[in-house]
């Protein structure tokens, strides 16, 4: 059966079909305040073309203040497909991925990126649908001093860039975790965060490989701002987002791997809602393309066995605390999204809306404590 | 200065500008699974025309199950502007509102509506921007046996309809509350819920009139399903939505009053995110039009004193736990949105996605308890 080719993006359809006035109205309602495009040098554009990377750059400004200077930071999100076949030998895959990483980080540095983030489990196929332990578990590395961390430490130092590297982690006692490593701009390993919420949904029953993280909700204080990582499925959990806010995050990254049939209508909603509710920037990153495996597998949906589980639809974007967002990268191509944000916007929006002041945390702390008890009696009103 | 006329809706722009294929793609990403239109009788259509009410009807289906029958319920959301000038005498305003209510509930009954909900403080101007106590406090009524409750009890009984009536409440000791009254389908007063989160935002500093509600997060068990009400500004608070879910809500209504400049880009995000995160239907209702007051007031934004605070942009819609949503009502007209939902979808989506199972409530109960302490030490990782 021939597959219908994936379309590039909703944004492109709207841009092509609407007149300028209508486009403006639609964008104001759907996307909030405009996010002006950033100038990109021809050197950077040429490099992006050479690597076949879609390159987009926007800015999200804040108001001027009297007592604080603007705190402008450039965030780079990279979405990509596998550079070679999914079942290629691990060493070949890792080599191809490292080459790609070097190229894209060099490109990002030409656009002044300060904080760079890859997609979830970026250097490997998202093979957890197969339920095969061999060879996929071999992709797991040490967070602290695996090959991937070492490579990125060098690049972070070279380009004065904070790098977030979501990996498959193997710890010292051979437990696997889905982990994001944070490397600071001097190339030092700063810390890690392990995915808090693990899906058991169709092809995404990742609990075959790793369990719920035990690292809490760390916020990493870098020279470019306070950042945190909410890995993939954690975006469906408002409490997970809330917790990073409680710890003071200004930017929360959501490195993901998700396919259309499952989640695409949710994609534009969840990270953006989190930005609004918690007064920080959110960065949603998804991988791209279809990954085909040698051995067939079933998906618990009554359909015949098959060798791929759908199209990763990219569409990475940045959302701001005031509800505005950038257009998305394409649904189909490798892409680098650069967004210059002024972190001062976080506090400005908190002061404006007052969600933090009005949230009555004590009431909910008590309610959640009660609700975790098996004998919790819900507050139900019915006819006597 | 002549004002630019308000445009009708994003949906209409997209429908007119896009070809069928593109429209389908855009809707799938922006709105999720299609929500087929319901047949409406010509009697109902004629009546809607007579009353100058936009009438839209959709269905949100669920899969068939083996052990449960479909649980189809028709929800009616009504958005409206003031029928007469904002500063008309209170008795004239209430008469005009009661007449309007009788008409629209009769109309709703012709389309088989089971649960009907008005917008926030529906029978009065949203006059809280004025900070005048006189005459606006006179609009307040008893939740249990005020005139409005009595009228709606009769209508609820006549049409076998559950009615949610968001009012300005005056209790027995002259404290005011922003309250939603629930009347069951036999015309009995079932209970009330007081708005949990009160804004202090620009013209919406409602704490001049009433304070945070003390009724918790009640879920009302009716013959048409378990329902709850998250009033207006509470939609910005993920914990408020979560609490109604913890108490078993299947439909949560969000009667609101909000203007464009403040919140329109957030409107399509928040109630829909709540539906996804909590596995219930959400119903977002906003009022329509511009309300002009006799006395000028300022808005704390440095602009000159004025007599209206903007256009209520309507755009009421229903969102489903699977992330799909209906188109919105217009931004400009009185409208009745009828949505037939199969409540079985709630449990189906919970089983599919597993957000409830994977949410680690105990971890967050502990975190929230800690975070409410003034001595809370956030989890921050920085360079040693």
C-alpha cells in the first residue's frame, strides 16, 4: 500500500492560502503576539543548506525594565531523523550521529546559540517499540563520562554553549534510565535528570527498558539562565511541569519522540499550556521521519505485525509565558530552530497575571495528600 | 477613533480560504479527530434565527464497548451579550435576561440538550472593572432561593434539563461570592460551587467584590453524568482542573468573561489541555460584545480613563479527553453550541494513555507540602 506523503506543516499551508490580513488575525488568535524573525547570516544559511537542515530563527521580546537589563538568550532546538538505517551497526550509527552533532552545533554557534538541546534519546533509533533487548540496550551510556557526553563536553567548551543531551543511560549497576545530561558552557558535566513519567501506551511501553526517574525536578543554574528538562511523556503531566516551576526554572526543554496518530493534536497544546501556567519558556522538540526495523513487531492494536510504528512529525517550537509561540519547524525535515528569548519576560508575566500568587498551593498540597490514600473519599454532591 | 470591527472567527477564515484537502490537514493538527455536525431540525433553526442566535451542533463519539452502553449526553453552552445597555435599571436588566433565558432554554430543549450552562455572572454586566459597589452589588442573589435560581428551577423541571447558573451570590451574612448554582433535571437545587481563584489582573481585580471560594472542588452527580464547574480565572490553574478530576468529574464547565487583548491566545489552549490531562470533557464559555458604562474608570495600564474595557470575544467550545475539540462559536454573536458527547470516551482515553496511572501523585503531594513552607529550598544544581 503506497503511503500518502507527509505534508510539510500547518504554518506553510496557512501562509500560502491566507491573505495578509487574515493571516495576521489567525496568527494572533492561534499563536499570540508576533515572534519577529531574526536575521541570519548568509554563512549560516549556506551551511544549513549544505547540511540539508531547515533553519528558522525568531525572537520573543520583553518590555524594558528600570532595574534589570534585558536577559537575552538564544536557544537552539535540533530535530532530526536517523542519518543511516535504524538497524545499522551501533558503531556506524554513533559515528554518523556524532558527525551530525558536530555539524549542527557548529551551525548553531554561527547564529549565536547559547543553549542547545537535542531530541529524546537523540543518538539512537527509538527502538523501544521492538521490545528486543539486543542490540538496543547496547546504546546505553554513562551519563557522567560516556562517549556522547565526552564529545559534547568538547563542543560545549569550544563554542561556549550549554548543551542538553538526552541519552539512554546505563548506571554503575546496569540499570537503564531515560536521562538528559546537562553540560555547561565551559564543558563541565553539570548534572542529569531522569525521565519522571514512563509511558505504557501502544508502541511506547518504555517500561520494558527503564523505569520512573529518581532525580526529582532539578533546575540547572547556568550562566544563560535557570533551565530544566521535562522528558517526552512528562509533558502530559501538569504536576511535572509545575514542579520545575516551583524550583525556579526559566526555560523547560521537552525533548520528545512521538508519532502523529498518537499525539499530534496534543503537541501544540501541552508545552504551551505549561509555559502559560508556570511563567517560563518551554521548548518542544520532536524527532523526524520513519524508522524501519529488521524484525517485525506488533503494537497491541489488533493490526498485523509491521516494521515501523509511524512518522515522527517534528514540528518543534518554543512557547512563551505570555502564551505566544514561534511557528513550528517542518513535519518532515531535519531542522534547527533558534529562538532569542528575553528571560525578563518570565517575571513580567508572573507579575501581570498573578497565577503564582493566586494558586493556593496549601489547599492543593492537602488535597493531594488526602487523594493518595486508598480510602480517599471524593467530594461528590448528589440528590439525597 | 473608529474601532476596527471584530472579525467573526478563525474557523470561518480557514473554511473560506483553504481547499478541502488542506482544511482537513489543518483541522487534524489543530483540532484533532473530526467532530461531525449533528442534524438540527428546521423548527430549531427557525427559532434560532428568530432569536438571532448562532446555532451549532456537533458530536464527539466514543468506541463501542462490550459491557457498557454508550452514555450519550447533549451539552448546551450559551454565550451572549447584554440584551440592553449595561447601566439600565437592575429590574429591567433582569427582566430582559430572564426573557432571554426562557427563549434559549426552550431552543436548547428542541435540540435535546440535557445539561445547559450559562457564562460567568450571566444575568448582569461584568461591572467589576468599575470598582463601584453601587449599584452592582445589588445584582447579588441567594444561590439557594434567589429569583434567578427559582426561574431556572422551573425551566429545568419543564425541560428535564440540568442547568448550571453562574451568579453573583450574596450569602446570609452579606458576603459576596462568584458562584455557580447547579439545578438538577427535576428542578431541585443540587448545590453550588464558589470560584476558587480570583484574578487581580488589570480590569479583572475582582477581589474588590469577592474572595477565594470555600467550597472545595465538588463534583455533582446528575442523571446525565458527573459534572463540575471551574469558574473563569480558575482555568489558568492546572491544580484546580486536576482536583475536579480527582473527584471523578466527567464534564467540567468553564463559564468565563474574558477580553481579547488579555487572553485570546490562551483561550484555545487551557481548557483543552485540562481535558487531555484529566480525562474529561471541558466546556469553555465566554461572553460576547462590549459593555459600556456611564462612569469612566482607569485600568492601571497608563491609558486614559474610559468607559469600556474591551470586546468579549465569545469563541465558546467543547474539548474532549482525546484532544479533539469542536469549532468555536463566533467572536461576535449570541450563540448556542450543542455537543453530543459519549461519556464512555473518558475512561477509554484514560485506559489508552494511562496519565492517571503514571502520575505519581504521592511524589507531588510531598513536594507541594514542602513547597508551601516559607523555608522551602528549591532543587537547584549549579557549578561547585
